[in-house]
């Protein structure tokens, strides 16, 4: 009866699930019809470490491959496939070190181009997992995973079981997964040239030994063998009591136990990969003595790997703001918004020295005040160089890597500094209790998308951000999000050419750095989130930063001042060179041939007069007097108020050479008129004794002038020319340099001229105001006397 009830309940539950599944699938189909582009995108990208199969590469990947492959056939519109995709990505990341023996792939059957491939392999439902052995034939359809688990650990065990069913001959890329006997171990070093042999003692149903063997597959100078607990002779010889446990066997015949924090796969792998002499295949063996040499352009500095250095953060700022942004001469649109968010976050949360913080805040204020839709990098560079001379503000120039230094110039450095900088900013934002938990992450995302030089890196980070950044809802989750995705990148780049052999990319923090951050659950490694968050807050706090190798603030400000002075001098020299070039270009222009002939005729008369030792009075203005421009082309002047005329600002010194070159034609015309006047004056009959030495000179249309007055007026004219003042008009001709005395200002105060009428009005107003004040005084005095008299009456 109970069995029947159970069956009936199961049938009823199955109907409910069936109806729910049908409605769910209908909803997904409806969404796919509305948004057909989702079927083309797929669920996996290159940054997920999953091989994406297409019609172009499916045969080359699956057929006759040296490695086994486990493939997921999915449809991007399938809800179960979408829910399963994070597990598949985690699996690819977890068994990344197994790649010479087995790899993870996926193909989107919802894509029309991939439809024939899915039909070829007999796929009818999604998701479907198939295992392809190494050296599969073209007609192979793979072995299906029936009832496969939906977790990484179960899938890992399934893959190992499939790999062990491979027929002979055994694939050379796959290591031996069977158990080892004592006889094999006694002769192991005679047939194998390795420095370490790791023996993992475990029970028969344990997978740790086989997983550890595959984890060390890409490493040289070490081998792993699993020994079952039933191997009594070897167990008794080493006195093994814990299963699992790991022992190291050296060529000298010595057995030593490998001490780890927890007896689990992850801790074994981490410890064995860092044994002396163990190195990834294809990588040079790191030699400690090389670190003592100058293998980079800077001397390698001793540092503490467990601390963060302010020198790295300031070096990152310099490279980011002065090197990477310099590749964008004009910043506009989305890039300008990204720059503003980036600088704003730095100004709010960067835990730097006062001089650096002051500069970041000044740049942030300047950017917020800019209203243009685009920004030139030259103006940003001026702000970074503090050309506005904001007091006590400077950003060091150059890089000085300490915690992020690499063994070679192309290792670590700026990428390490960028990760460290944003880790520090997320922790500082949490300490400040800001309202927006994604402020720092979004600033990092937009900066990397718009400015980061490595385009592939920017694409990978954008893929990670699109996947899960929107789920960040608290400041602490922002700190953990950045940490987890940094580890994801470390896992993806482990073993790449960009990995520094002295600083291998690991899942950080290591067990040595934070033992309490690690744990084991059901035999699997886990992270203790609370302990991890406490560690991150302490590690990236402002109090934990080291100030070693920093330049002194006083020296930094002094160098900045010297650079600004040098820059001003260079700008002045450049402007002078440009001015001289313009003058040379102007003087290189020759006058027309007609003017040259007239000048040639006039020069003998001038030379003859000079030889005679006499001075000739001119009725035209001298050639250095600035001719008045055409009134029709002059801008409208402001009307005078009560006789006051505001004079334009005057220059203290006038470059006469530049002035003459710029007004060459006008001066030549004035010179010709002056010469003609001289000739007419010399030809005119002079009265006896009427020379400059004997009496007044009678000019055309002028009153007699004494020589002393003429000399004084000539000196006054030269003074006016040097001070840049010109009077008169073109109609006045030669009389403009000798203005009438009535036209002069009677008084000049603060560069404003006052006429006699102005002074008279002022005196009159002053007199009237004085009379008014006197009348008011007498009136109030009389009123006061009357009031006292009334009070005195009985």
C-alpha cells in the first residue's frame, strides 16, 4: 500500500514537473523568437577555457586527437543548459592541468550552422555530454554520459572512469592511472630520470591519487603513483596509518612524509608543484642566483611578498595616466566618461600621500568643470604635471616596481600593479561605507574597456563582468568578486608564456599566507568566506601599506618645480624662434620694381644732404610712426562717458624691428613722401641766417619754431613711439606728430585723461555738496535748540 501511494505521488509529481517544464520551454522559445540574436551568442567564450566547436574545427578537434575530449551539446535557449553552464565552466577551470590528456569542449546546437553536426552525433536533447577517446575515428559518435552529476567533483570522477576504459595502446599523453606495487617502486629510479616520486596512499574507492597524477601532468622532474592501503608490505615499511597521505621517495632511497595543512587534493597539488627542481614543462628552471643579478633595467629590490607597497601603486598611476592614456590624443564620448569615473574613484579612495592625493583631487575637480564633449590629452597632461601650480600637489614620474617586479622586464609589473590598485580601492570603499557597491568595479570595467592596452585581456574581463558583476549588491561582495575573478584569471594564465617562473600564478592567498582561508568539505577544497574577507581587509588596508623605496615629498615637489621652470623656458624659447622665423619670412619679401627705382633716385639726395651736415625739417611723419588704419575696418570703440576715454592697455616695450617689418609698405610710402618734402625744402629759397643754428625754421603751413622747441618735440615724439602711443589722423598729414596744445589733456590720472571742463564740473559739484551739508547741519542744530527749550518749560 505504501509502495502504491509512493508510486501515485511520484506520478502526480511527475505530471506537475512535466507541465512546469512545458510552460518553461514555451516561455524560453517565445523569448528566443523575440530576441533571435541570443541564439548566435552561445554560452561560452574563449576566456572560459572551453573549446568552442564549429563546423570549421570539429573534425580537427575530435578526430584522431592525441587527447581525449568531453563535449557538451547544448542549445543556448535551453534553460537547463543555461543553469548547467557555470558548472561546465568550473569543470574546465578545475581540470585545466589535465589538458595534455583530456580537454573540455562545447557546441551550440541552436546555431543553424551547427545543426548538421549535432544530428551527425545523434543528439536529440539538451544538454548532452559525450566522451571521445584519444585517436577517435571519423565515424565515432562518442560515449554518452547517462545520468551525469551536476557538480564538478562528480564530473571529474566520471571523466577518470572513462579515461581508464581506453583500449590498448595507452595514449602517450595520458599518464598511468593504475596502482603501483612495491616491486615497481624498487626499480623506479632505474627506469625514470626524475628528482621526486610522490606516493599517495589511499583506499580503493578514492580518486585523490589519480587526480593528483593528472594535476602534475604538465610538470617535470616529478612523478606521482597511487598505492592502495592493501599493499601491506609497503604500508608496513613506511608505517602508514592515514589514508590518504603522501610520501616523497628520493633517488637516495629516503622516504619523507609531505606535510600539508589538510589531507586533500588541492593542498597536495600546491605543495608538490613547489618542490625544489619541479618546473612546468617548457619553462626554464628558476635559479635563485639569477634573482641577485640585474636581469632588468632596474636593480631587483628585496621585498616582502606578504605586503603591499605604495611604490607599486604610484608606479601604476604614472603608467596608467601618463603612458597608457597618452595613446589617445583626443578622449571623447564613452572614453571620456570612463576617464572621469576612473579619476573620481582615485580621488575618493586612493590611500596615497598628501601630495599625490592633492593632485588627484585637483585633476578630478578640473575634469568635472570641463563642459566640452571631448578632451585633448595634452590638456590632461598639463593637469597631471600641475602646470596650474596647485600648492603641495605632485605625482611622481617614472616607475619603481617593488612587490610587482618581475625576474625579466616583460613579467608582471603594470598588470600586477593594476590588480593591486583596484583591490586596494575596493577595500578602501568598504571602509568608507560608500552607498554604491559597484562604483569601483564599474570604474575598473569602463577603464579597462576603453584604455587598457591588452585588447584580449580587456575582452576577457568584459566577459566576466557581463556574467556576474550585476549581482554585486554590497561593498563586501565587491571585494570578494574582484578577488574571485582575479583567481579566475590566474588559473587561465597559469602555464602561459606570460607567467614568471619565479612568481607562478596560483590561487591566492596561498595556504602559507592565510591558513584559515582554506578548508575542506566532502573531500573538496573550499574557501572560508568570512576569514578570507577579514584577510583581504587587513592585507589591502591603508595601515598595511609599506612606504619603502618612495621618493621624499620635498624632493618630489622640488623636481616638479624644476620641470615647470624648464618647461616655461622652453616655451619662451619656442615662441622666440617662431617670432624670428616670421620676421625672417617678412623681410624676405622684396618691394616691387617700381618702388626700387624710386628708392634708388631718392637715396643720392639723402646722401648729399647728410654729407652737407645739415638737418632737414620734414612736413610728413617719420617712417617709424604707425600709420592710422582705415576707419571703415576698425572695430567700434566704446563711447566716452563725460569726456572720459578709456585707453587700451599699453605694452611697456615695443619691438621696433618687428613693427617696421610688419608695416613695411606703409613705412616705404611715408619715406617717399618725406623725401619729396626734403627735396622741395632744399630747393626753396631760404632767408639769410635761417638755419637750425641761426634762428627759427619756417615750415610749410606752420608757425616759426625755435630749434630748442623742435628738438624737444622730436624727443617727445620718440618717447611716444617707444611707449606705443600714437595721435593724429591721416588728414592732418605731417602735423599729426605735433598736436595742437589745446587738444592735449589738462590732467592724466590712472591712465584716464581729464579735460578742463571735467575738472570744473568736479569743483562745482564739490562746492554744491559742501553747501548742502552745511545747510543740513544748521537745520538740525536749530531743531535741537527748539526741542531743549520746550523741555525746559514748566
